[in-house]
C-alpha cells in the first residue's frame, strides 16, 4: 500500500486554527468540480511542519458539490510516511491497526474527531499500490526503464516517458494514464528520493543509499525501480478491488491485503509487458546490420522475412501502440490485427534470440518479470529460472471481439 484518500462526512467548526485558510475547490484540482464551492485547510502550518522534517498529510474540509450545506473531511496520505516518515520500507498487512492508531493521533492533533470505525469502513476515493524492485545487481534504474519503454501499449491508455533533466539528480519514469481515473507507472525511485526527500527519515535513507549502506529486504540497494498503480476515483476503486473481496465492500480495512496489492501490480505487468510480440519488440531495438543478419539466419522464405521486417520497421519508427492503431485503421478490423499478432507470435517462436549479439535488454526484461513471479521462455533459456520446468504459455487476450 502506498497512498490513500479518505472522504468522510463532517461538520465544519468555526475558528479552528487548522482550517483557517479558505480556498476555492478549483485551486485544489479536485475532479469534476466546477462552480463556487470551497474548502478549508491550513497550508502555511503544513509547510512549517515540513521545514522541521516532519511528514504532514494533505487534509481539508470541503463543501458537497450539489448541497453546499453538507461538508466532508478529506485526508490524503502516504501510508508508509505516516507510519515511519518514509515510503521505501514495505508496509505490511499486519500493520493496519498501527496505521489506524497513527492516523487517529494526527486527527486529534488537528482537532478532528472521527471514530475509528468510520475510518475502517470508509471506501477510499484514491488508492495507490506499489512494489519496489531492487535491481542493484542487474543494472541501473534508468537502463531498466529504457528496456521497458518500447512496450508502449495498454488498452485505453496514453503512454509517455518523462525525464527529469531539470532536477539536480535527474530521474526517469514511464507513465500510462486512463483519462482521470487510473495511472500505472514505473519510475526511478532512488533518484526521486534524492530529488524530493523532505522528512528526516527520507534524508537519512538517501544518504545511506549514496554511501552504499542501505539495505532493502536484506540486500544492498542503490538502484530501486518502483511500479505504482493508482486508482483516482471511488468508482474505480470499487471496480478494481471487487474481484478480490468476495462480495465485501472495498473499505479501507477490507482492501488492506498484501496479496491483493501484489496481484493488482502483477496483472498490470502482464497486461503491458508480457506482450505476445515481445521477441519482435526486442529485435526492433537492435541495429540494422544485426537485424539483417538475424533475419537471414532465421528465415529463408522471402515473404516471411519481409513480413517480419515490415513490423520491425513500424515498431522502430512508430512504436507498438501506433503500429497497432495503424493496422486497426487500415483494415478496420480488430480481428485482422489479432490474426496478424497470432501469425507473428508463431514466427517469433522460431527466433533464436540467443544468437543476438547483445542480450542485455532481454536479460534486464526477464529479471524484472522474475521479480513479479512472471515466467517467460526467455527466463528458462537464459537460466534465470533454473529450478523450474518450461513456463506455461500465457493466454493472450481473446482475438475474436
């Protein structure tokens, strides 16, 4: 668990120091809010506390959009920072009671009195889950992101890669967004920490990493890659957690399950990165002479070679998402694209990727998937899963729509 936003009906009290700042809701960038509704908080006090190296969640009281006489108390916080001042140390399921207790202490500090049962049974309006991968013994986080970047297609999503060249310690991230409801991203957590460490605990960890003295889950860690999945609306939270709860409501307490967090992240990794054309994608990032030699070694039939060369050229020039879009627009049929993918998938099985001169990308890719328990034929071929049998063929999305 990474971050949460809770929204609970609450009565606005007069002359409360912690809510003396009146702000237009529009300035808070809340979703689907227009008109003259207001929120109350105290950002000046929050900033003063932050200068002292303390973590202070975002909080406010807001008017209901339809009925301005109804008010809600809202709080958005990092679970890890709330507990320990930093969010690299993994939060465990058995820490839920400690989270409730720590949250109650903060609420009392700002003179907000809400029952613990209200917090437990509140359905969050924002949930972010994450998993950190210690890739120190594999490669840099920047190189890992470069390896993942060609996989730029996720259904109904927009893809972009952002490089933070204007920050002192730079940084890098890959982001998939679905309108204003969902975000999935990989980013360089080490550099993000170097750039944005605010609390005393974060600064201490940043210093330990810089001196190669930080350990994550028992191993030395200086390169940390983070996968983070965020649901930004109550409806999206209900939709995505529903399959795991056996009919229960997705309350704060019910969704505080480690196996659910891991499965949600794993599903995203499989959806985006365990792609049927992964062999073709990795071939496309090679230099042209390497591609030509490789095609000559693996294909004798000129038509097959030209088919593979055509998709490789499109992947190089436009990327996976645009290539797919071009085929759908040209043939006006999803079935045609799925059939083409199926043929290419069969061709890809004939490729001997171990004959490529540079296996770096494939090894990095396989190691990342291994961290999530996702097996591929590459991992077996490269002895990355030496104790396992050949991995089962993954069922790809239905081709007949």
